[in-house]
């Protein structure tokens, strides 16, 4: 387990010598003291990436792809180490890290490794005598900021398309969960990635992250995190008008209609909000129930939430681990007070578990709150925890009004057996993603991103390759006879 910065193909201390402890949220014990990057370290990393860019961008795309494919194989070969490290650092239950986080990470690098030599320009029909074609070129050195909720997976979502397109990278993992991103750097070196192509800098957001967003040597910034921080990223990027890609907050509506398969909807809705302790921007955190089936749904949903096993994330029997930090734990719990102040009813949870073995950790019980109004803070603000707000509606029009009644537009879901309704809502929901009779499905080939205050740009698929390239139009005069414009 490496604790240093990864710059120019080597692990190295921060120039200041400063470190920051990364904690195990199960008991708040120190896992490691990790080097803390500052502005001078960002300068070193950008310089290394700039040196590496000409050769990397001109490397045959198939060769770049082969390196990413080898990295995917190495990730799979190190599944147990990566899964354990991710669970220790984030609180993800080990079964989720092993069966979801690591496989998704490998799949992403493998997908874009295969795409590297298949992303192409176009030939444009223009006037006679001319050939016009486009080239898709890498933007250059890109800055990437990875959040703390899925650090391993998001590292691949950010890096894989950027590398496949021929860019070089300066990546900052979240300061509280840097360990698996650093492990990926170690595996990249083993896969044969040239020095300087990827640089990984754990550091504070308001220091290293801010400077990455400002840096004139960086051509693009890709950020996943809160909407408030996203706004600051945009402001910081203005100096050199760098390209910006933002995947921000969400307040996902999860709508259950009266004709839904109730068992599937209950199980799917629990997954939508309680997976990863609700720490997901796409979480189905607003549960919209048709008034005819609301009571029957809650009769099944509330006991299911109460049955979820909280515990040490390294225990194979654990179904829900701790939140990733004590600061965030207190923030989530504060919304229980907000709900009560607004006249809401706490149907389950709303507290830390009364279990001695978990008392030192960042645990919050699965929490269900019935809100008094869909305009209440608990139905408008992103809680980002195992906290779901229950709302009811009487008809399709009201369901759509409530669903679209926030500033966010990231993930959304609906449960119905009515095909016309399903497609109509998919069209009318103000969201970048819609799941029908399911929730939180992701795939490297499917675009991921939001609208409104949930950001702009897309991760994954061909859309991600477009985000990491720029178009060059080339005109060739084949046999056009161009008369002189000016006559003597």
C-alpha cells in the first residue's frame, strides 16, 4: 500500500513533507498517513504530463488500448487487495467492493481499451471538388477530481476514456479516500503506462483541487462532487477557458405507480437508496408512492429497511457499512432534526445503531421519513446518506410535478406495468438518466450524467470519448477550380 504522490511514474513525497491521516470509518482508526499535495506538487505533475503528452497522443491507438486492457487484467488479478482496501477506506461492505466496485473498475478500463482504436472522425459532404474530413484529437493535459463515495470506480470512469483518447492526466482523489486510486497508479506502472501519462495527487480540495482547476497548463477539468464545489470549479477554470465537465448532486425521484409489481418495487427501492449507505449522487432519495398503494408499500419497505445488517465492512455478512466520515455522519443525522422541525414523521432509523461494536464508527441506521410537503428541505436538498423521503401523489400529473420539482436532474426511476406511461415519463422527466422497473443500473457503454444543477457532460460510452477530444476540420482541394476573388 503506497502512501506517496504518484508523479512521472514514481511514488514520491510531497515537497512540503506534509501528510494527512486516512481513517477507517468503522472505528476511526488511522489506516495510513498519506502525502498531501500542494501547488508545487501540482506544477511537478503538470510538467510531467506535458512532457509525456506528445509521445502518448501519437502512440498508435491500438497500443494505448493494449495497455488499458492489460491494466484491466491486473485489476482483476488484484481483486481481493483492491476490495479490502476500498472497504477499509470508504466503509463499503466487502461483498459490494468485491462483487461491484472492482469488477466495474476492470470493465471500464477494458471497454475503453477496446474503444481506443475504434473512435473516429467523419467525412462531410461539402461542395464539389473538396474533401472535408474531421479528426478527433485529445485535448492535452486533463485535471480530474474524484469523489470519496466510489473512489475506485470513479477513478476508472475518469481515467479510462481520457487515456484511450490520448490525453495525459493529473488526478486528485478525495483526501479522505485516496488509497485505491494510488493502488491503480501502482498497477498502471506494471501495465507499462509511460512515465508522466498519469499522475495521482492526494490533496485538499481547496488547495490542490483549486489549483488544478486554475492551472493554465491544464486544458480540461473533469469533476465529480457537490453542486456548490462544481460552481467554484467553473469559476476557477475561467483563467484559460479550460473545458469543464461536471457530474454533481442529485435528488433522484423513484416513482411507484399503483400498477407496479410491489415486491420488485420494494426491493428495487431499497437498493436505490440504501446501497453504499445512500452515498450516491444517483440514489433514489425521494420515494414517490401512489396514494392507493402507499400503505401496502410501506408495510413491506419499512421492515426491510430495519432488517438491513449494519456492521464492520470487512465482515462478509455486513449489508451496510458506516458512512465515510464522522463529519458526514453528523450532517446526515442533522436532517432528521430538520424533518421533525418541518412536520415530517420518522418511520424508521434516524439515529446511530445501539450496538457497542459500532459505537466508534460513522454508522447511521437506514432512515425513512414521511415528509409533510414535497417542497420541504428534506425533499429538496441532497442528504447523501441512508435517508429516503416518502411522498405521495394522486395521479400522473402530480407525480411528474413532484418528480421535476427540484433543482437537480441526474437519476430517476419509475415502477409500472403501463408501457405508454413508462415511455411518457422517460420523455418528460427532467433527468439525464431514467430507469424503468429498475434503478441504478450502469454500464461502461451507457452515458452517465445530468442536467440542471446536476451538471453537464457525460461519463461513459462514446459520449465520454467526445468529452475528452476536440474536433479538427480539414479541407482538401481535390480538383475545385477557385476563381480569383480580386481582379487587377
